[in-house]
C-alpha cells in the first residue's frame, strides 16, 4: 500500500495544453494527480491561465523540470529556481522533480545529455541538487534518464545514480520506461537495476512508451503505447517496494482522451491488485 511518505497518490497524467480545455469542461475522476513542466506554464496567462488555475485549485499537481541542467558546468540558474518556488507556492504544487542530466553549455542544447559517470560528477551534481533544495526549502526528486552513450564512464549507471542521490540526500523519480530502454540499449538486467535503487527515496514514478529503432536500440519518445515488458517491470517494482504514485507520460502522437485513460486505468488496476497482494502477505 502507499504510505504517508508520498505527497501525491494513485495514478497520474502529464497535463498538456492541447487537452487542457477538455479537462476543465469534463474533469477526469480517475486521474489522481497531474504533472506539468514549469517552463511551459510559469508565464501562461489569459484563457489558458484561468483554466490552469481552475485545474490546480481542484487537483494535486507536481512540477517536472526540463531545463535546470543539474549536471552542467554553467552557473546554476538560481533566479529560475526562485521562479519555480513562487510558481509552486501560487499553485500549491506538491513537489518538484528534474532529470539527472544536463542541457546547457554556454547556452541551451535542447536535449537531455548524460552526465559522465565519474566520482567528480557525483560531487558536482549532488552539490547543485543540494543548492536547489536549499532555495526551494524542500527535497526534490531526481529522475534516472535514458541515454545513448556514456563517455568517460568510471562506474555503472546505477552506482552513479545511487551515489548522487545519497550525497545530495534527495528523493527519486523512478522512470520505469527509462530503465527498460537503457537495459536493452546498454545490455544490462532491468530487474537487477530496479532491485538496487534506494526505494525508500521514491517520490513517484513515470511510465511511458518508446520507439523500437532496432532489436537492440530503443528510443525514449513518449509517443507510443506502453509495451508489455515495461508494464511487467512496473509490476515487479510494485512487488518489490509496494505501490507508489505512478504517472503516464505522453508527449507526442497524443491520442484521444479515451485512449490515454486506458493506460491510466491500467496503472490504477495494477496498483489496486498489488495493494491487495501486499495486504494478504502482511495479514
């Protein structure tokens, strides 16, 4: 079962502007929380601004950042962090998450690049995460990213990820699809990775679809339906750690709401089933 450690609960959906009006007019009872990229919403005004306010007043929301660039050697954009803090306060956002990556080098790169898996990078990223947490006055959740090359690798991905979150003393946004995609692309065991994460730090999870470029090359697109091995990996995570809040990401080729809700409801049914399983185990 979910415990009081979680600031949101149940099954979530990434809010996209393309279906904002539809949700305001016809709220979804089966979505327990929503996620937004603050970069896309901080400056929103007019009709969309009013609709967004109507949503945040009614439902639980979390922020998922795209451009903080935790691993960059550029100075940390503290003004941006303070803008996020104000945005979160205005809309009563439950928490803020970001990617363990970088996306800037003397200007934005418009992609999430992997940080080299080195001890020096552990300290650098953890120091910046701690600074963000100091400004926000709350812990943030860091996401394990999908990546396609690992230059300068001194340690395994899971060792690097765990070292950063331990040194930063932050929470985790566990991305189930990213674990699966990386396991195929880099030839490791997805369940072994899952079993090694510090589960007590999980704040919530992402699940999404990906594109199969080749048998041994997957691309994390968030543009297709979730495939069975990714659903099974989510089930394994619930089996290992109990049920935690889980959000559907869909960024491209967005289908009709009924199709999106099928996947949200799959999350919900899995959560109910695994919660019952753990209740029986503990009875």
